[in-house]
C-alpha cells in the first residue's frame, strides 16, 4: 500500500468512527432523554390538543393553565419535602459522622462487625421496615407527623453515611491525629478539628445522598403519612395523579415540576453524586 | 457539627502546629494517665446514637415483622399492640394463595429481566462513553438524570407513556405500522409486567453505566496495550483483558442490581398498583396490599419476610464478594470531585 493510500484509509476510518459515535449516541440517548422531552412538551398543551391526537412532538403553542393548576396543588408538598429532606441530612450527619469517626479510629473485630451490620441494613426492603414502623408508630403516636417521617427516612440514610464516611476516614493518616494528640487535643477535639475537616468531601457526598433519599422516598410517606399529616412531594404527586385522572395536561405539568428539583441538584453536584455512587457501591 | 460543640471545652485549645507543645500545663501527666480511658469512652459515646438508631429502626422493626407474621394482626391488634398467636397459619395461607405464587414468579421475572437489560445496556453505554470522543463528557452529564428522579415521577411518566389512548408507546408503534389498534399496556397482566420492567430498566441503566464506567477506567492500560501489540483485536481485548480485570465490579453491580430491583415498591405501585386483578403484583406490592388494603398485617409481614429472606441471601453473597475485592485491591477510594 502506498503512503497516500494508507493516509486515505486512516482518514476514512476516522470519519467512519465519528459517524458511528453519533449513531450510537442517538441509540443510547434518545430513549434515555426522549420520555422527559415528551412530558415537558405535552405539559404545555391544552387538553383538547392532547386528546385530539396524541400530544404533539413539537410545541405548537404554549398553554400554561396546566401549570397553574399543578403548581398551586403541589407547591405545599415541595415545602414539606424540603423541611423533611434537610432535617434528614442534619440528623444523619449528627448520628452518622461521629460513629464513622469512632469506627475509623478504632479497628478491631467489633468495629468490623458494626460495619457489617450497617451493610446488611442496606439489603432490607423498605416495605419490610415500613409495615413494621406503621404498627410501632401507631403506638408511639408518630403516624402522620414530621418527626415520624424524618426518623424513618434518616434510618435509611444513617448506615450509608457511616459506611462511606468511615471508608474515607480510614484512609486519613494516623499521624495527623497523633500530632493533634501531642498538642493536647482530646478525643472530641481531634474529631472536630482533624477528622471532620479532612472528611468534608465524604461528608458532603453522603449529605447529598441523604437529601436525595429523603426527597425521593415514597414507601415511608405512603405508609406512615398517607392518611394525614405532612405530605411530601412524592405523596402529593401520587395523590394529584389519582385525583386528576381525567386531566392529563395537569398530570404532565405536575410530573415535570416534580422532576425539576432533583435534576437541578444533579447538574449542580454532578461530581459529588458520581463519587458517592461509586463509594457506596464499590467501597463497602 | 453540632454533635460535638459541647466537647470542645475539654482540654486546652491546642494549636496543631506543635508550637505550644512546650507550654503543657502542670497536672498534664495525671490527665495523660486517664487519656486512653477518656478516648475510649468518647469513641463509645460517638457510637451509641448510631447503634441505638439501628436497634430502634432496623432490629426492632424486623423483630416486629417476625412476631407479627405469626399472629392474627388486624385493626384491634393494631390498637392493643398484640395479636393472637396463630403459628405458621399466615405463611401457609399465603403460600396456598395463587396471587402469592404469581407475585413470586413476577418478582423473579421482573428482577432477572430488569437486571439483565440494565446491565447489558449500562455496560454498552459505559464502553461507548469510555472512548472519549468529542462530546462524550457532555453526554456523560445526562446519564444520571433518570436515576436521581423520584421513582414516583418515573412511574407517573411511564403511566402516561403506556396509556392506552394517546400514550407515547402506542403512538410510536402505530406510526411504525407495527400495531393497528392501541394496545392496553396496563390492562393486561403480562403487558403490565412488561411495562413495569421497561420503566425500571430506564431508571436503572444509569446506575449500571456509571459504576461500570468507573470500573473501565481502572482497567490497566498497559495490559490493553500489551494485548494490542500481541495482535488482539478490540473484541478479544475486551473479552480477555477488560472483562477479567473488571470481574469484581461486574459481580457487585449485578448483586446490588438484584437486591435493589427485588425490593422496589414505588415504581410498580404507581404504574399498576399490582393490577389488573393482582396480575402484576410483585412481592413488595403484594405485602403492601395485604397490610394496608386488606388490613391484615400478619399476612403482609409474612409476604415481606419471604422477600426479605431473598434479598438477605443475595446481600450476604454481595458482602462476601465485595470484601474479597477489597482484600484483593486495597486502592484508596475516591469521593467527591476528584475525577
């Protein structure tokens, strides 16, 4: 083969490669993102257009009535979810981070056993816990309350906080803690002044996961708070859908609104969420 | 963090640079004698809230699940907190109930089909993005969008997609000429289960893709290059180098996929509620239906316990494998924006 021929072949292979990249990209990402595009477009159409013949794939006009109905109905739920999710983050940090520190500083069989128990809790179906908590909270008077739902949602988050933060803290050099100790820092101070500041990346990551977990929770909300009490977004959307079965436009709008907060959080904290996903799954 | 605010007063405000090491106060030696004990007590104190939490919100509920599953536990028992002991009656009743068998089979089909497709598509997507072409970084940002959404939202979106009239699925199939009249996706048992599986695959692909993508990045480049020099083609390199070195990640992703899929409740509940006529019930939705629709907590917990046994067994295998992997390659973990 001549030099020119080889160069020619190389060039055409490169073109073929980039064409394939685009084709494969479409095959992967159209199914991934099209459903979202479809509900957003449909949410701006009025009912008669939607029913005339399936929602159009391209917006022909902007109809915002769907949103005024959906928004006024679920804005309260968004507030409830915010209160619950932020409380769950704070509570799971408060309970989980000191425990992670203790387990990282003290190795040994007992610490290993506790970490194992934390891992096992991650395997338990939410519905098993929810049914039991319903009977327990019934006696404790916690059904349909903020506190009950916050406690239940934090229970799902705390083991994850401990597993991931401990795994991170174990990699911190023991010399830093020794130096602090020589300087006269007690065990509490070595936690607040050395352990916590150094583990900030892991602490932020697990905080985001606790936030997402509580925000997305449906099992606990649906079993513990369905009857009465504070209704988070997932429950609000579920009830909205069952109430407005004949108003698809409003349902499209409500689903779109409900998808916005977590999507926004993902784009704001993409790297942290990816890191947490890997840490949680692969580094137990 | 607020948990520790009270403890800060204890001890001197020591500088961490060691500059004040010389000025240790008198009486320090007696303090030092107690130091180990103090440290141990404080660390135990750090653990107590977490352990209490696990006992109250995992151990106690599971104990409750087991006791209730041997009781006749309805409205009156709920108020008193005690049901009548009935032995294995709830379990035999459930296992003789055709819906339970259906739910078991459905859960198995749902789990296997979901995990298989999520894994295959996720792996293909990971390999695709690992090629680092122009725009791969941009596309990568969108992968997790389906994963972060509440499953209730996913369920709602797919109930609109699979709607008989004007649903996206039927519109596409009709415009392609594959069907001539709308299919009742959510009104036929097996189609309803298929719809749940498709929605779940959509929600689960991102999880698989991200973990497998990170596994691909850890495949030693030298080995791939060496194989290329030896004349191995792309598929052979993938088969002989990439897959073997990713074995632990692959196993973990599959195990976690099985556990997380088998226990999912939100998505099937919002999409079909177990219907039509219990035909798409999964163990999770069937446990809920028993407990909260029939108000029979005895049978509800019996079904939940059967599901728990399954996820627990898979979980034990997962923990065993992940420990093995960690022992094999004790690499420093990456958290946060390090990549």
